[in-house]
């Protein structure tokens, strides 16, 4: 039974095919490098720009029983926040603020439940009220019973 012979590639053909493959790979690499250096800032956004889906009623009860609640910074950008609540309704009375001390990026505030104040971990004589006055505030709002903390916007436009 005869066996069919497949296409044969000469040495010259193999050399040209190899050079063509290297050339295409080089063009792809140059294209990627050009695209990454084509100016403008690339902004990487992963996930939500705020803390959301926090049950406001449940968190208000937790704060009433145990004091303000810290939310840790998960990406190492000095954005840990404290959340506190005052008032009778879980729809209003929210305050959130960054845990870092203004003008002292290596210092943070901790809650002192006995005196009901926040204190500077670098200077315990320096305190802040439970409202976070004197610390950098973060806007909060309640939507459909959920507290939203907008860590990418400063100030308290909403409540």
C-alpha cells in the first residue's frame, strides 16, 4: 500500500518561515510598547469606587452597642476609615472619616471607648470627638437601607 508523502519544506523555506515568525513577534512587541507609551494617563479601576451594600440598620445597632466601626484599607493606600452614627434613624446621622491624622501620615486615630473620643496614636493627648471633627471626612448616604461610603470623594456633601 503506498503511503502519501506530505509537503516537504526545504531548508530555505524553513529559514524564511522562521524569520517571518520572528518578524511578526517583533512587530507585536513594538505595537504593545507603542500603545503603552502613547501618552495620557492610564487609570486602572478595579471594583467599586465606594463601600456599599452595608446594611445601615444593622451597622447603626452595632455602633450603638460597641462604638464606631473601622473599615480597613485593603489596598495599602492609607484609606482606612472610621464610621460612626448618631441619631434615632438609620437613614440619617452617619459620619465617616479617614483614620489618618491630618498632617501626620504615619499616625492614625483609635477609638477610646471610656472617654468616647478618638486619640492620635502618635500623641495620645491629641483627641478628636466622636463626630470626627478635625479629621478628613468622607461622604456617606443611605440608599434603600444600605449605607454607602464614597471613599474617593472628600467632604460631606450628602448625609
